[in-house]
C-alpha cells in the first residue's frame, strides 16, 4: 500500500464513498379481484383482513360489525384507520378473526385494516404510521409457572 501520512492521503486511498441507494418507491399490492390483504395481531388475537373499494360495509366472521362487536367502543376502534386516512365509507372490509377476547380481536382487525390500507394505497402510510396503527401491540398475558399461584404471585409463606 502507499505511504499514508495525512488524512488527505487516507481519503484519496480509500476513494469516494458510493452514493446511498435510494429506497424503492412503494407500490400498491392488490390481488386479481382488486383487494388488499393483511394480517393484524393484538394480544392473542389474529385477524385476516381483506379490503376492497365499496360502500363501507364491514363483515367480521360472517357477521355485520355491529352484530359481532356490539360495544360502540369496539366499533369506534375498527373505524379509526379510515378516519385517520380520510377514506371513510370508501372501502368494504371482510375479516376473519380468532383467539383472544373481543377487545383484542377489535385491535387485531384495526391493525389488519391499517396494514391493508397502506398496501392498497401507499400514500396513506404516513398518516397511519404517525397515528401508530401500523405497530403491532405485542403485549400478551404471561404464562403461569409451576410452583406459583399465578404468573409471578407466590403462595402464602408460612414460617411455622
């Protein structure tokens, strides 16, 4: 190698750095029926969600949203991604969800809708990501261990 005594000698020996590779622009992902598909998860619930342009009809496990998620709070959770993206009433949703309770299932469907929306229209990704809807909520109940009353609670200690 050449004698390198100064910083300029080192720079010339190394050469100029290669330009950073720009990220490829996101493209819409749709199947032949014009739908986008994504899985959403929260706690132990897993939802498979398909969205397509339509009138805003939401079907969960073969039932209308109001029949499956009877509580208004859970229905509001399902509508949040559409509200943030300003596309209310423009997409039909078909979802199958399993595992967990109703609250976890609503969160899983919301996560799936958000992911499917950003796949259908990549321009919506910024708003959904800023609202935190593309992040999976991975909190699950800790399992019970043997020798313990619950996951961490010990049995009552008796000195005598």
